[in-house]
């Protein structure tokens, strides 16, 4: 298939593009700069100049593809407005042609809110953080637009050995000489390695059905204090993690920092059962140690 990947130079999008290439699909991605174009072309990805804030300038490319994977985001106060406009433009174009085309939208675990001892599944009711609630009506639109095979993936916290959702831990270690935890070491995060997530996107674009929703998690919930201490040990930091309150974290890194402070668990069993998803990175501690 010929697939347009939005966010192709990002942590998730680049892994998705690479996985699609391994499955012999033709991948197209947006490039905002000469450097991003070079990075994508090195991966064997065709490029189209543009970014997600101005979809009208490049949306014609949608006519040439079999599907679109939306794994891009512009972090900031305008994030919701930008995403809503982007999805409206894409769905309008996708549904206008004679061929049924696929659209995979990226939601997120934070839409389930604080689950505590409960494990969120695809049947769980959304209890979103206020800063991300704008995506719920977008998801509904993706899943119900006629003449488009709309599908949704809700990733857990996405990581790799040296970063992803753990970026701020490494930055604190480098800049402050300590590691920090927001609110409490006992807070649990559901997790997924970016390569396992990319595998799920590929399975969904290949085998998914209209209206499909899948949670993407390999670890239901891991205490962030345990993760932080393992990373600290690897980096040679001997001191205990420093606890930071949520308000301080929001001032430093933005409103999405609230997500780091919620106690949450989420299951990815549906994808294993229905799509025969077989993650490679089952144990986060093996990866980050």
C-alpha cells in the first residue's frame, strides 16, 4: 500500500515509517525543512513539503495514497484547534474519492484519566484530562465519517531506551544532577516501546476494520519511582528521586505535565487477541537498565 504518515520525523512516526517500509509499503511523509527531508529520504521515505498547520497546501497528496496514519502533534495551547482543522481537511478529502481509504488517528491513554487500581480497556469510559478533552469529538468524527475506514489507536506512555516519555528524566539528570518524579513515586504509568507501537499501527492499517479502536500497552502500569531509580542507577546518580508537585511541572514543561501525575493502568490485550500483535519489548526494565 501507499501510506501517508504524519509526524514521520517524530519518535512515533519515524518508527511507524520504518516498520511500514519493512512490510514493503510505500511511505510518504511531510517534511518541514531541508533537514527533515534528508532524514526521511535516508529512510527511503518519499517526502512532500509542508506541515500539519497548513494542510490545504499539501492535501492533494491524499488522492494518491491508500491510507493516512496521523501520528503528529503541535504541542501548545493551539494544539486542539490545529488538530481539529487538520482532521476535518483530511476526512473531507479521504471521503471524496471512489476508493475506500484508511485513516488511523492517534488518541492516547490520558483520555481515560486516573484509573487507580482499575485497568482501562477499549470499553472504558473516557475521563480525559481537561487539556486533551478536545480530541474526544475528533475521535467520534474519525470513527463515524462515511466512506472512510476510520480507526483509532490509544498509545500508552511511549518510550525507548534513551527517551520518549522518559526524556525529562534524562534532562534532569544532565542539567540538575538529580532525577525527579512528579507528585509520587507510587504513581503508575502504562507503557509501550515505540517499536512495538509501530508494529501495531502497521497491523491496523493492513488488517483493521472501520470503527476499530485499540489500546496499545505492553506494561499495564509500572510505578514511575521504580523506573526513575533504574535510570538513575544507570546514569550513576546515587541520590533518591526529588519529588516535584504538578503545578511546578506544568510551569516548567506545559499543561500536558498533568498527565505525568495521574495514576493509571491500561490493557493492550484486545490487540494481541484480534490483530495477533506480538510485542518484542515486554519488560521495560530490561530495556532501560
